[in-house]
């Protein structure tokens, strides 16, 4: 049964993810991460590569690699305890109520299956059963909803016949067509040019508003996150070092966040040299800053 609408859609308390090395030593990739996501909220997670952003998203969906060792004090979705949930029930949530958009459709879509074939599999796994004609109409409708001009032609195409932006739209159509409550977008625009990126974000915006979906938006692009998200979590080496409203990110106080912002030079009067980020081991033990 869904939780009270006033309660967070998603809650994580003290999530830890690690991997054993060849010598048996444990390397922590996520260190005591805690966050909440409200219904209909756009939460950005930013940080360098390897900071634990994608692992956090995968942990929510139960899609961590087999070698990962994970634990948490609490992990809830829509009032349901994910840690106490069976593997089968957890898997049923994926696609139906929780979805993930990966950053490059070339590696996410099956190259030997048409778009229609892959979308049909998604509908059959996570939605009600349809006849052949109804299923075709449902696929065309889903592709048209993400502003694909010729959905009939795209439905019969193979992934290699699609541009990067078109492939990303297909991924979005597959993920949002079942109306998920939680959507995790992992660098969904990193392989796209600026114009196509804005079109993809506009489609995501429409889908979120339509279904009142909570969005976790993982990105390296701080200016993009500031303009698109409501709130931002900054991660360093698997820890949350700062949380703030997206509009306040330019006034962030943590030196790591300041360094990330400085690494995005302005187009007008850019500096002669980019500053070099100097990491401080104390950031691994300091309490996270921010009030949002």
C-alpha cells in the first residue's frame, strides 16, 4: 500500500557499498550516504567520476554488481522497506514503479532487436497484457509521446540506425511508458549535443509532471543541474559533502563544491588556466554541509 503523500518517496539512511580486492582488502565506494527524495522532486547528484553516484542509483533498484558488498540502516521506496523485500518482489518494482535511464543507448539497447521488439518485452514484463495490434498501438503511442516524428519507422528500426538523441528518446519511452514513481537518470545527456540535450530534458520534464514522478538526476554538468533540478547532493569519494537548493549551488560553501564550480569556466572572459582541484582527506570525515 502506498505511503502517506506527505512522506518522502524515497529514503536512504547510511548506505555503504564496498568491493573486495585481490588481497581481501575492502575498498568503500559509497560511505554512509543518506538522502531523501520527495514526490515530484528533481534531485541532482553531482561529483567526479568514481564518487559513487551511479552505485547509489543502482542500489535503490537492486542492480548492484554481484561483487558489491552493501548494507544500510534503512532504504525505503513509497513506504516499502526495500531491505526486507524479497528479490522477486524487488525485481517486480523495477520497470513498473522504478526505472533507470542509462547514459548511452548504444550500450543499453540490444543491437540485434528492433525497437518495437525491445519495447514489447518491457510492456509484457511490467504492464497489462495486450493483443498484437493493441501492443503495436501502445508502442507507437509511447514513441510519439517523446516527440519522435515518425514513430512507426523508428519502431521497426534497429538501434544502430538511430542517432544518439533518438536512441535516448527510445530509452526514455521504454522507462516512462509504465508510469514509474521513481526515475533514475544516469548521465542521460552526456553523449548528446546541446540542442538535443535540451530536447531530452524537456521530454523528461513533461513525463515527470504527467506522472508526478520523483527524479534522481546523476550528472557531471553542474550548470545543467542548477537549471533543471530542485535540489542538489554533492558527492566526494562516496560521501555526501554538501546538500543545497539547486538555485543556491553557486553560493555553495564546501571547498570541493567550489572547486567543481571553478572547473566550469564561463564562455565570456574565461581564465587563462583552469584551477586544479586539491583534495583534502578531512572531507572523508567532516559532516555534510547544507540546509536544503
